[in-house]
């Protein structure tokens, strides 16, 4: 089954990352690279997004499109990237996610069809 | 009761083998429900057949070949199935792990386990939990959809995840049992069914995983509580508290058997919360009279339990043991420290009331009982507290 993992950051996580010095941050990135290497045979694609301040949302359920600044979910958690994985079942997806070394929230969603 | 027992014994087995056979949890579950509904209609009139599993399997297969016309894949698998049904190795463990998967909400885990593993109908589950049948049906439908759409597997978890997943399963069984423990008087019969379901599940788990000490501990705990069932209520549904129970009405055979389970669990040398809770109940059952209770031992066990799984409710129980070991003043101080955490819990106030009464402070005791009464919704507990208030 194919799943998309949606990674979400929190304000706390962003602040912690910002507070790190150069070596600490490099080590944190290194752990993420290692995770992608370790699971390379199951990850079909992945994307890291620019931070939330770059987001623009368009609402199309009004008479005219309404364009607003920021992500569509107003909250402390914002999507920061996603990866597509191809595994046997939800348990295997959960196993991979359990070792994710970075942002504190991951949503697992099966791909339709 | 006999009918419930036979259904419970066979429905889960049928569900397990049908899921294996047609490879679809939801479709298999529908067939089992049909067969169970048919059994509940026919058996009370025609009697329980000599071969209940064959009977259920026949109905499920016939219904399946008919109902699964839309889905040729499942139907063909069913048509090719060995006939008559062959005895299969017990697959119910896989079934339990799927029903109690952590990706399902707790309420769905409970409903699904009762329905699929114990063969309860939606209506029976609704009655047991005093919730509308539509709510139960909705929970089950959603859960089944999530199982198939999200790819929740039908298998026993791998060794490294088994521990956490087993905790999930044991929590569901424990919740069922707790739900059955303090029924309202009008719910007594339902609750006994539910307690029997919980014991059935714990027995099944212990049979399938005989070397997991916490599983044995959970089974012992449930059996020990059930062994005292007959002595816990007056005929009109009033609670009889432990000191006042007629201990000759406790089921000694069950108690001996549970003690053996606890000893076996202990020999595996991995203590856990269920084993400790069972051990505490066992100490109570060993005392011939209330005054013979080994409180020192109970205090030690509660101390261990609180260290292993810290909780304010365990500390409250520990304080009760402390009353008999160190006196009511020491116990009251310990209870006082829990005010913040347990101010909304009726038993905190009720325990305080008893200690205050011991210490000759009846006015404060009265006030605490009154608070406790405001906080409980259980009629049997309400009536007990009302009595205490009127005596004071």
C-alpha cells in the first residue's frame, strides 16, 4: 500500500531548531538524511516545504476567489513536508514513522486508488 | 447464559477463519453477524445444535455465496473453501490484535472486540453500555472502514511491537471488566454478561499467550473479582462493602485457581500492574475474616504498584491500607495530599469521610460524604452514601 506521510512542525520545534548552534543543527539535519537513507527502499518520493510564512491560501467557496496570506489551517502546527512510502500495511508505515528523528507530528494517510 | 457462552465460543473462531479465508475483515465480519443473528433466532426455539460451529459456518457460507455476488473475488474464495469445515489452528489472536489496533479509537476497539471476537450483536453492545444502537453501529462501521482503507493488517504484531500492542488489548479487556464491575441494579444481568465476556477474552489471551505474565495477572484479577460476585450485592442491588461481605459465598475453587495463576506469573519474574492488582485482591481473599487481613502486605503491594504505574487513585488505595498499618491520622494526611488530583472523584471524598469519622470528626465526615454523593452517578453507590449520611 502507498501512504503519504505529512510532517508538521510546531512553534516549539521551530524555536528549538532556531536556538541550535551550527554544529547542533548540522547534526539534526544529518539524522534526517540518515533516516531517508535507511528507508530509501520504501520512500518513493519526498518533498520539504518552505516555511509557513511563504504560504498563500485561496478560498474558492465564495462568489470570488479570496486570497489570504498564510496556510489554510490557523494553528500552531503547520505542514513542513511530505513523503510517499510504499509498504505492506499500516503497521509497517507506523514502524518507519516511529524512527522519524525531526518534527514532532506525522500524519499517515493512505493514497486513494 | 448458555446461549451467550456457545455463541462467544464459536463466533470469534468463525470470524477468524473467515477473515483468513476471504482476506477481507469487513466482509467476513458481516457474514459472522448474519450467522449470529440467525443463531439467536433459531437456537432458543430449536435448541443449540450438537455442532454449533458447523451450523454457524454453514449459514455464513450460504449467506456469503449469496451476499457476495457483487464481489466475485471473495465469493470464489468462499466457494472453494474446504467443506465440511476443517478444524483450523486458532486465529483469534490475530483477530483480537486487529480489533484493538492503536489506530482505532478506544470506543471502536471495545465495540469491535465485543462484536467480532465475542459475537455480540450491535443491540447487545448498546444495552451493555447504555448507548443508542445507532451509535454502536456507527462506531463499528467507521472502524471497519478504517481497517480496510488505512491498511490495518490482520496479523500478530512482530516481536518488537508486541509489548505495546498487547498493552492496548489488555486495556480493552480491563475496560470491559470495569464497566461490568459496578452496575446499576437494573443493569445487573447485562453486567454479568459483560463480565463473562471480559473473562472469556482474558482466558482466550492466557490460552494463546501462556507465557506473558501480565496476561496471566489480568486473568487472575478478573477471576478473583468474579469469585466474590455473589457476595458483593444484596438481592435488591445494594452494595455490600468488603468488611461486611459473607466470605463463605466467595467461590473458593476460583480463588485457588487464581492464586495458581498469580504464582505462575510471578515465576516468570516480570512484575506488572495487573499482577500486582491481582495479588492485592488475592491477599484479601486469603483472609478468613476482615480483621485477619494482612494490611502490611497490601501496603507493600500498593507501594510497588504506585512505583510501577504511578496514579493518584492507586495512592488513594494505598492510603486506605495505611489506615490499618499506621492509623487514621497518617492515612488522612496521605489522602490530603491528593486533594488537587482527586477533588472531583467521589471515592476521595468517601475515603476522607471514613477517616474523619474514625478520628471523631463527624461534622467534617458528614460534609465529605455529601460531596461524594454529589459526585457519583451510580445508584448503588449513591444509596450507600445516603445511608452513611443519615446515620451520622
